[in-house]
């Protein structure tokens, strides 16, 4: 694996240069989704940036949030738009980004790391479980609020327990208490 430098930064502290680098990376990794801005539905609270030889090669957005898992409150880190430059893939960059988030979560008694992804293999290889729960979230479409949505997410929600003993079962309704990141 190449030598990585990880930088954690609040979204509002990003420099214009960092924003430009993130936008280029997102456009390459998610064609058609990121044309003018570095977020899809809503801004992240934080970013974790991966650099190699001064070049941005990976990133993820991070959302700290309380959610409801059935009748219980849970603290989560939502992982948003994890991506790695094509020529840097399969070299452990994404795994290192996830590890850094999980270490921060463990140090701060966060119950779960949660993400939504179409491709599951990477995440399952590092301990995430694909769940099929009924979920409730606040819908945002094309920059407009569209109200509450309740639907079963059958093929994209991946969860990793970090701390605590709150059960996460497919019979529980998951209320994201905010937008679907």
C-alpha cells in the first residue's frame, strides 16, 4: 500500500483548493452526480481526506447523528460518498479511511457506523453487515425537501457495530431522524 496521509477537517474549514480537489474526485468516481458542488443531498459535517504524495486520492464525508433503532436511541457515524481515485483502488485506501472512522467512533462511544452503497464486498470484508430494514428519513430531491419517506431498504444499508449492546435486527424500523446520506 502507498504511504497515506489522512486529514480530518470540518466541512466549513475546507479551502477552495481542497473543495476543487474533492469535486474532481467525486466527479470521476460518481459520473453525473456531482457537477457543481461537493455534496449530493446535504453537506457533510466533516471530511476525511486521503493524500499520497500531496495528491488527494480518497475521501469520505462523515455525519454524526442520533437515530432510532426500533424503540432505542443510537449514536451513529454516517459514512457518505466514500471514493478512491481509480488508479489508487485495491491498495487499501478505502480500508484505511474506514478504519480511521471506526477508531474515532470507538474512542467516542459511537454505537454504529452506517452507510448506503450499491457495492457491498469492500464493506462486508471489513465487518459491515447488509441489513434490510424499514427506514424513515427526510426526503431531499434536486435541492428541495419532499417530506418524510418510509420504505424498506433491501439492498444498500450496511452497518457495523462499534460499541454498546443496542440490538440491530431486521424487524426494527430505523428512523434516521434526518436525510438519507
